[in-house]
C-alpha cells in the first residue's frame, strides 16, 4: 500500500467532515472534526496489544523484590541500549516511572492447573488474554471509571522475570503504561487519574499514517501527512463541563489558525506554503475519561480524493523546503493586502474560497 492510498484509507475511516475556517485569515483553512489522536491510539491498542504486554525485568541489586509492589504503587526499570531490562523498583508516582499498578493478581489460585509449579511462563498471546480476563475490569475499577481507552495509556500485565517464575512466583501486576510505536513502555509522571490522558504529539513533530493505519512520529524530511504546530488544552477554554463538538470546532478554528501563523512566522508564509490548519476534537466519552488536549497540525488536502497529501520537509523551511505529493507547492495567486497588515491596516481581508466538499466515507 502506498503512502497516498494509506492516507486515503485512514482519512476515510477517521474523518467526519472538512469545513471552511475564518475568511479573516485570507485562506481556506480547514479543520477536520474528529478526535485524531484518539483514533490512532485506539487502532494502535487494538493491533499492538500483545506487544504492549510486559514481563518484569530482573530486579538486579534492588532491595525491593518484584512481589512487594501493591495497588497504587508506580514502578520503573532501566532499559539498556541492547533492549535488556534491569533495576525493577517501586518509585514515587510524581517521579518518572513506566507503570502504575492497579491490582496485584496471584496466578497460582487461577481455577486451573495452567500456572502450576511446573508450568512455563505464559506466551505473549496468553498474556494478552490475561490482560482481557484479569486486568481490564480491575484497572477500570481502580481508576473509578476515569479512563480514556483512546488516550495515551494502555492497560497491561507484568509477569515475574523468568528466574522468579521458575522458582514459583506467580504474581502478576495489572496496571497502566504509555508506550512508543514499538510497544516499549515509556517514562511518564503523575498518576493516570490526575493527568491529561490525551495521546498527542509535540510541536515540530511530523507524523506519518503507516500501512497499519497507525500514526507514527517520523523525521520531517521523510514522507508524512501532518506537522504538529501546537498542543491546546481545551480545559483552559471550557472549564464548566464537557464542551460540545460544535463549540470545540468554533474555538479551534480560530485558535489553530492563529497557532499556524505563529508557527510559520507570518500569515504570508502560511499562505505560500499551501498548507492548512487541522485539528482534532474530544468526544464526550474521552473528555469524561480524562482527556483534555488536542493537537493543531498542518496538512495538505489532496485535490483528487479528499485525502491527505504526502509531504516531505518541514513547513518551517517555507515552500522552498517542501514537496507535496512529490512536487513543489503550487504557486499561490496574488491577493489584496490583509486587514491589519503592516502596509495597509484598513485593507479588506481576502475573500475565502468556497468550502471544500466532505471527504468520501
């Protein structure tokens, strides 16, 4: 599958519509009204569930044995350059950690002989099943329902290291972690119930929609569909409860346009790049689960099929540093000075184009 066809497939699955933003920005800025990061996170969770299942690293010289972690503890470990783990230990949840313990299960009392004294450590596939059977419900209860399955945290089990398993340890930790695109647990700070659960990128990061329909951060010199320009915490604007999608769109249309201009240095640079602002919104279920932030990004809508164009280069380098579907950005027509511009503070804003049609679903 090509990048272009991948873009079309993901776009068709995720997008609900494209709409015109403010004429005052003098360009047809578009925002796509769906929770982009959440869709990608859910796709990743569904496809990589086995890869996010973890066996505990050896405790090394740590004085805290694997079995001493209890519900509410946060644990961490070191990852060497060769991928091996060491120094598994309990740490303060306010500090960097890789896992928050929701429950501690004893597989020795599982109602079969599957995990008896001579049993081998469960396969990755079986661990994924245990995640569904033992960890999902108990972790949700631990969070008192404040969990966004489409956010950055995934529910996972941790089993004892191989030598502890052989010696009879059947403890399994159920809890929460955030992983990279390869399923490796990453360091995070704070308790899940107390932090923003949004699955978002950092400004300046470029993101590709892979053949598996998962968003991945890539070098901006490589093919991608989005360039992240800002993180917007919607709780700062909507402090009185869950905002409607329409209210979010109205706010983000202006906010992401402003952020795009600031990111590019001036509005003329954005206009000449032919890129357009793009944002996600947060559905009620995700808001109630603890997600508060979205990304504003820059994208280029394909003229052929309402999908994303494939971009190389960063918007920071201007139109000279970009290719769009393998070609230089199209030449933009001349336009009247913008209202508030340096040379004409009273000039009218350029007339916006007609709204783009809705993408094919």
